[in-house]
C-alpha cells in the first residue's frame, strides 16, 4: 500500500487497533471470532457515500449497502453529526425512563406510515428483534382454538428462535429444532392456498411484501389485499415484515403502500437508522396495540437516545434531500440497463431492491469477480444476484456497474466452467 493509500484509509480507530494488511486482519479474525459467517470477503476500514475502502486501500462501489442498511451511504455528514451530538449529550437510559428522541421518532413513524388512531411503537435493536416482538403479538392473539401462525415458503424473518420459526429455510431451522410451534409455511404468492390456510384457528399471517433473502420476490398487490381480506374475516392479525423493504428502499416509505391496505402491524429495521442499529414494531389501531401490555416484553438498548436520534436524522435526510424520488428514478434506470444485458434472464424488484436472475449458475463466481473489479454485490441463490445499494446511488455510479456487468458475467462464466472441469 502506498503512502497516499495509507492516508486514505486512516480512521480514528487506527489509534486503537493499529495498521495491518487485509490478510493480517483476516488471520486475526479467524483466530478470534466465531465462524458463523465464514471468512469475510474483505476487511473494510472506511466509507464515504456509496464507496468503501478496504485495509489494503482498494476502492469498491457498494451495491449492497450492508444488505439494505446504509440507506444514506457511509459517513453521511448530517447523520454522523446528529449521532455525535446526541452521544455527547445523552447516550443511554434504562427503560425506566424515556427521551425526547424516542418519543419524536415514534410520532414520526406513525405519521409517515399513516397509522390509524391508537397505533403504537415498540423499539428494538434489529429486524429479528422486531419480529420476535411481532411473534409475541401474534401469540397474544391466540387462545385454545387460535394457535396457527402462517408464513410463506421462502420467508426470512430472522435467526432468533421465534423469528427462526417463521423463517422457511430448512438449513437455518434444522440445527435448532424444536422451534416454537404452531407455524406453517404455505406456497409463495398462491392466493387460493392462502385463503384455504387462513381460518378461525389462525392467530396471524406474516408476510414480506418483497422476499429479499429468497432472491427479491415481490408479492402482488392482489395477494396483499387477499391476505387482508382473509385475516379480517378470520379474526387473525396481518403482520408485514418491512425490515428490508421499508424506509424508502422501494421509493416509498413502505413497499406495501400501493396495495392500499392497513395491516395490524409492521416491523422495520435495516435502513431505519442509516447504519446505526435500530428496529421497530408498529401496531396499527388501538385493538392491536392493546395486545402487548406492561411487563410482557422489553429490551435494554431498544429505543436508546442515540439510535432514535440516528433514525430521526435518517428520516429527515430522506425527506429533505429528495431521496425517495432518486430511488424511483435511479432504480428504474438501473433495472432497465440490467435487463438489456445478455445472459440476464429476469430482473425483479422495485426501487433499489433488485434481483437479477442469470441464465446459468454463476452467481457466486460473479460476486468474486465483482469484488476483484471493485463492486460489492450479493448472491442469495446459485443464479441470482441481489442489489440493495444506498438510496443515494447516482446514475453515474449505476453506469459504472452497467458498463462492467457484461465482463463480470463473462469472467464468472469462465471461472465456473473451469472449476467444473
């Protein structure tokens, strides 16, 4: 690494951790951290906007955004200044107390989601924690006859035990069974299967408007409307997991907006804090909001002053800087450009949550090729690529990826063929 590159990646943490190469850091990682994620692809040390740099000074265009987390990119000046100011004022209080930022954020979330009167907010630290709270909410809608909770095949709601019971992937579930009972998974997008499954024994239906981990698979507005009709008729709750799709990811505050329905609850996280950990459960209407009462759920860090200040700053920046319109226009531009590339079979998604199906099982090799070329992408399946870049991605940055895409596919194709020999 040159002297200029060393200066580029200098961070305040270097004063504590010291400088090391990427290879040195990875060796230390493997000797000190649990291997639940495997070996990391790179050691990242600095970010600015949609760009990040690794420990060896290499620059990458971040088209994954921490898996839809870094809504405003990295080191957004307004968000970082608000976090710093709040931390210097009041960093943490127990849940015996509240803070102005916690109250203001709850009010703001209820306003932007057009929540009906009597709606309430519970703050957590992540998406899986928000879904754990939603799972408890569903249990509170249970009795001796109402014990079934419905989720979809392909669903991903988190890895803690209740959220894991809702998650469909067998490889995630099997090592930890028996999981909390009563959850059944029905076929994705099949309205008749949904109507057949929802009955008076159903406590709740959990849906992601767009399944991210399954390869960016959208549910139609008609499906969401049918889910609302079926759950209302059966006295069941409709809970929408907007952890990945909410807070502007699709060019709207909620991906479910166009369906014109009011769910009983939604969960949020990921982009809500602009990179700072926070999750939320919103219960819509006074009846649903009364299901969880004092002492039935809690958290030590959820809704702390710094996290809620970060979320308020993120929401303010999205509103004041025209971010939702940027998501719509750049997302449409990027999807159209990808669709025109040979070896792309299908492009799915909305806004800046994009799934790319390739014509061959080359997606893992393409992730590696992209890293080598300076792009961060993700492969949720053998022939599927997922993009979830910061919501501030520009058309010029999209063009940079589009120009490289044919060569990335060619490299991945050649690598896969060679490995198969």
